[in-house]
C-alpha cells in the first residue's frame, strides 16, 4: 500500500518541559483519527496579556508575511534549492487544505519512515480542524508557549514566536531523535509558520533564508 504524507497536531513532551500541541509530519498508510475529536482541543481564546516581550529570532519581526495561499506559495518557491547541506525534496506534499510545505533532504532514522531532515510548513488556520478556525496565528503560538511553559518564546510587536526542542524515541532502539523547531505568526493573521530541523543550525539556516527572500524586493 502506498505511503502518504499526513499532518496532525498532538500533545508531545518537549525538551523545555510540559506538553505542547505541535504540528508533526509523518508517513504511513494507516488511517489517521480526526484531531478535531481530541479531548485536548482548546476552545477559549488564550489570555496573552502577560505574554513576555522579546525580540523575534532571525529578525522575523521585520518580515511582511504573506496573507494568501498564492503569496505563501510564491514565497516558498523562491527558497534556495539547498539549505544546510540538504537538497530541496519534491516528494513532500501537503495533505490538508490550506497548507503549503517544503522539505529538504531525507531523514531515514525512523525505520520504515522517510521524512525531510528540514521542513517549512505554513498552515491556514481557517481551514484546520484542531484549533478553532477563528483563532489567529499569534493566538495559537501564545497558547502553545503557555501550554508548555516555554522560556524561549515571546512577542515582538504583533508577532508571536516560539522555539522548542522535541525528543522522540526510535522504535527498537534506545536512541532518540531530536527535532529543533521555531513557530511564529501574527496576532491578526490566520497563517501559522513552522520550521523543524535535524539540528538547531539547519533550522536557523532555513529561517535566515526565508527572512532574506521575504525582505527582498
């Protein structure tokens, strides 16, 4: 049976402590239960009055983020063909409405599963089924940061951001795979951006590349 790429938001343990809803990409042919039925699905808007103010990584606050799926796609199409030694992969495809995804390299550390070493995911929250569709990206990032009690998170103007590290066990092994992520979005935008990499350096390299092309006229 052919493997397909799917996305879901689940609560997973983070290296910074606590639980956080995260976007995970994986491959598999088994049916996926609807995340809309998760008992952890939030309903009330998060209270962000006391959210800490801190400069966004990679000068993200200077970037005018795209607001439509065509402009998101156009931005991603301008990304370099190689980042941090990984070549851009044409095998990565979005599997949910309103999502645009690009991946770099092939990570085969999980038996039977191939994912990119490095990926950028952009999600239109209005078309999702986990967070309420009237939530903004900034509200989602604020909720995620509060849920995990993260220290590496902040608000820079109208931009909310979060950096995290997540360790996942490898089946049949005592080893763990660490994923380094950064997630961000504006308080008045439905577009949620997330980068996940095999190292913090590769994550930051893709972030730098994205900021550079977004600021390029």
